[in-house]
């Protein structure tokens, strides 16, 4: 396959970037998207040019490190797939592919396509700890949890924190991520002692980081490689409202 | 309490609540307006009883308040949303499974509705004051004003265009408000979405029908 790549190049956070065109020949359809970028970088290095910086780690769709807006879509055109699991067979010979970083004020560009997503870490940190009693591990079935809640909590916990929701959202809102992190605890008995405090603090931190506000387009859910449902956002909207009332009514 | 009103979710709650309340107002407004084609006397008498009730001032202040809060919050949230992505994408494509024409145009349809509302209040509420007497009681002849206003084709076209905008706005706004207030259910959300579409078409269609009917009648 022959590809025309248009890639966002930016020296560092403060520099102004621009789209640079590259031609790539002999791309195997069996390559993953990141392997295609590896090939490009090898060529750039052999020519003495600066390779394209991009985030990646596990390359099996579970770490949440890879990102990229590929032809205007977070993680590319395939649904429920991370960039590392996107294969070049999804593209045609002679295609032009525009590759940009995830763009949001809360995700400053480090270099080229690599962005700083530590705003997500700070939101999770703001949620604080989960109370777990010390001592021996509790018996597996000591706390009965309804099957439905266990499933919903597990679905929410599938979030890998890649930031595709923010990247795809027309408003650069982080509500799908924050609501998934909040839901996985709010649905389980272990998460109850700090439930209200967690909701208030995580939402507060989310706002402080400069993410946008949700206007219910649901592009986040459509772009999420793990299929996190916007039902979680509704849960967060409820959690926050109740938490605020409870916090106010406490002496 | 200040943190609630400045938080993203708190403001979304209020935007949703005021939006739904305004949706409720539109239902009562349309219900009354539907008297226009069928019973001029009933319409004028209803209007007379409404505007001579001293509580109308309380209701009007409440309505204006709801509207101003809704508009102010929408501007505020939109301003923040734009600031949240200072550098636009060179290439951005929606998935086709999220954004709808209705959701993508909320700002523009909201602005059209805002302009419409200001003109509507000027043209009707503060418009020409005709009177009519029923059973010895003199009252404002709003029916005549409506017929007169809609005898002009540009007025009818603008009215219909504004109501297409209103339909698009409420089509997303109605179901979106439920989500913002925390209501999302695997079974009932589909009903809410369908109800939102029905609401949007019925309300905007109802108002537009009256305008077109009045134009078809060819004046007073």
C-alpha cells in the first residue's frame, strides 16, 4: 500500500505546530497503525530527520496510552478499537490520512502527537481513597452484590483512560471518563463510605482542569474504544446533585 | 451554594430544569393558541382573563427569569466549551453515532429562538391594541391582531422558519434535559427520546399551523 500522511508536527508545548506531508510506500495491510508509524519513523531517522513523537505502550488495547485523531476521529474510523488495534487493512491504497493529536486545553501537546493527559490522573487522585479494612482478604461472597450492579460497575471499570472521549467531544468535556471512574465505585458497597465526597471532589477537579461541559452529543460514547455508556454520565449528574444536598445538610 | 452554580454539573442541572419548564410553558401557550382558528371569542376571553389576573405579573416575572437564566447559562457554558479547545482540529469528523443535526445546531437554533421571542413579544404583546366587546365586556382583540400579523407573507415565513429552529432546539433539548438531570434508563430513555421528537414536531407544527391557517384566511 502507498499512503499519503499528513501529520501534525509540533516541537514542544509552546511552539506552534503545522501539518507536514509524508509519503509512505510498501505499507503492509497487516500492520497496525502504530507499526505503520514505526516504519515512517525508521525512514525519518535513517534520513537524519526528527521522528514523529506519539504515545504508545502495551499495543494490545488495554493500557490507554495510544491516542491520535485519525482522519478526524479518535482512534480512527473503527468503532470500539484503540489506535494500536487499528490495522492498515482498514485503509485503501493511495489513501490520504490526516493524523493529529487529541486536542483539548486540559491535554497540552508535549510534542507532535504526544499529549499530556495527567489531568485525568489528578481527577482520579481528587477522588481519594477507597476504604478497605485491613487484615485477611474478605470471603468472596461475604458482601452480596446484585448481579446487575456488578455488571454495570465492571462495564464502567473497563475505561482505560485514553482520553478519546475528550478528543471526540465537540466541547472537549471529560464527563464520560470522570463518570466511569465515579460509577465503578458508586455502584459497589466498597465505594459507599466516601461516595458523596468523591463525587464532589472529582467533579470539582474536572472543572478546574479546564475541560468543557457536556451537551449530550454522545460523540464520547461513539468514540470510546471500550464502549463506556453515557448512562454513567447520567449517574454522575445524579451523584453530584445528591452529594451536594447531603453535604449541605450535614451539621 | 456558589460552588453548585459555578460547577459544570450544577449549571447543567439548572439549564435542563429551566429548559423543561420552558417546554411546559410552550404547551400551555399552544393549547390557548389552538383556540384561534376555532373560536375567536373563547381565545379573546381566555386572553382577557389571563392578562387581567393580578398573578399574571408574578407568572411573567417567573417566565422571564426562567428564560434569562436559561439563555445566560447557555452562553456561559458555550463560552467555556469553546475555550476548552483553543486549537481546533485541522480535520474533524463525527462518528455518525453521536452528534445529530439537532444537537449540532443548538447554539444557532437557540439564538434564532431568542431573536424570534424578542420580536414576537414586540409584535404581539406590545403590538396594536384593538378592542372587542363580548356581553358588554370590552377586551383586547388579540384574535384580530394575530390575523392581521399573519396576513403578511414575510411574517408567516419568518414565523415558520423560527419554529423549525424551535423544533430542532427542543428535539435535542427535551431528551438532553433528562440526561442532564440524571435520568437515563435502558428501557425508558428510548421513550423519552421518542417523546422529545413528538413534542418538537407537535409544538412547532401546532404554532406554524396557526400562522399558515391565518395567512390562508387572507386577513381579518
